[in-house]
């Protein structure tokens, strides 16, 4: 029994390490709102400094990003750099828009990839002292603030979006640039 | 009667001397921490105040003429007879005139020891500090450009405390084979 359990554990661990990006980021094979329960960002649209997040499909990039232990399934990316004081908004959308409903809160966990030192780090912890603040109505934009200035470079930012109905998460591979200004604020939450 | 009064007076003087001695030792730890914090300061030119806190703690403040000040909150945490300290290692901060207070790195090795003994001591033990365990922890520094690393040994088991210099994030880890497994984590400053 113990041997069977150990074998199952080893196989499971090995399979996790061998996940393709397609497998890692697939939505749940159920119907209705259960399609969203893996919470890997398929049930919302996220806009960062005016850019829509898009699926991260390149296997080599995904492999490089997941070689670092940050415990995030990074399934999304931004094609252009954004501000270190970025503004983000989210809308219920994707494969089952009714899942989230109106947005009540956006949270962010920020991981600086270059900060991982494989010689001494068993894992990459998020940057401390970072938080999101609503610019006005919670359904509008939220601004990223940090106690210490964020450096230019490659990051994974996991946006957790809480709606009236449920919550979803997009872990986004992006580049931050302190020279860039943040996108415009939407204080009303009415959107376009 | 006179002998009793004299003995009492001597005892009081003894306590006052011991308390004064403790205050001086704790004050010196604060001064050393300011010097090591990376925040430029000429401690001799600073105006000092000491505010007693609870049973065996002090808040030392060191202010400069421009209105900036260091605050150092410290407890007599190395004294096994004292059970009033909630942790080991002092808390140091600096506030510029009219500016926002910022916490500074200070006595990180002691804080690492505190978190290790906290994980190792029996759950039912009510005291914050188990001095018997603390005494058995051997610490050595092995820093890099981006991390403060304290190697710790306790009863032939290897641990380490890795502190990120950029934001004070830390992990205490136990060595298991070739792996380092986190047993505690948080922010130190």
C-alpha cells in the first residue's frame, strides 16, 4: 500500500514537471460555471495600461518561466512593457462571463523573475510591500503601488479579481518599465 | 532597624545599578544596529532619549538637528530570567523630518534564531523564547550580494535563514538531503 502511494506520488510529481503549457492552462472540462473553477483566468478580460492580456502559448517561454518555483500557473502575457505603477481593470468575460459579475476588488502578487537566485533560493517569493488601490469605483481601474520602487525587468504578476459572484486569477508574464507612465484612470467603473 | 534600612538601601541600589547596566547594554545594541543599518548617521551628534517599556524594554530615540530620528525598540531578550520579551532582536526604524517612517534591517541573525527556536520548541510551551534551544543554535554568516544568509545548526541539523536585501522577505529552511524546505517565512523589515 505504501509502495503504491509512493509510486503514485512520484508519478504525479513527474507528470506535473512535464506538463505542457496547453495542459497547464486548459480550463476545466465541465460545463457551465464549473469551466472556471481552475481559476486560471479564462472567465474574465484583463486590461493593463490599455493592453489586453493574451494567452501565453510559447512552450519555450513557458518552460523558462515555470522552471522557477513561484507556484503560479502563468498562462497569460503582455506583449509590450507597462509602467511600474501600472493601472489594471478587469471585466467579467471569457468562456463564462456570468461567473464573476461586477468587480469588487483586484489584488496582485508580484514576482520579479531576475530576483531568483538558484544558488540560494529554494523558491521565488513575491515582492513585499506591493498592493492595489482602487482609483475610484471598484469596477474601474486599480493602481499598483509599492513601498519600494520596482526595478525594470521581467515579472510575473498574478492578478486576483474578485467579483460579486466569484473570483478568478490571471498570472501574467510582463515587463515593467519605470519610465513608462501608467494608463488612464477609470474612476467611474462604467468603462467604454 | 538601621541595619535593615541599610540592607534595603543597598539592595535598591543594586537593582538600580543592574537596571542601569541593562539599559546601557541595550542602548549599545541600538547604537551598533544604527551603525550597521546602512542609514548614514553620526550617532554622537544625535540627541538621545530613553523611554522604559513594560518590564524590561526600552524605546530609544536618536534625533538629529534637522528633525530626522531613529527609533529603536528593544527588550532584554538575552536574559533567561526575563519572560517579558515577545521576540529576539531589536526593531529599528528611521523617519526623516515630515517623511514616512521606514523600517531598517537590524539584528537579523538574532531574528533568524528567534524564528528557528519558535518552530522547534514544543507547541505547548507558552513562553515566546526557549533559551535552552537558543543556546544550542550555532549561527554563521554566508552573505551574497542580494541575500543575507545565516547558516544555523541545531543538534546536528542544518538550517538556514535567507533574507532578501531588496525588501526584507525571509525564509527559514531546514536541509533535507539536497533540498532546503521552508519552515517559516515572512518579512523582517
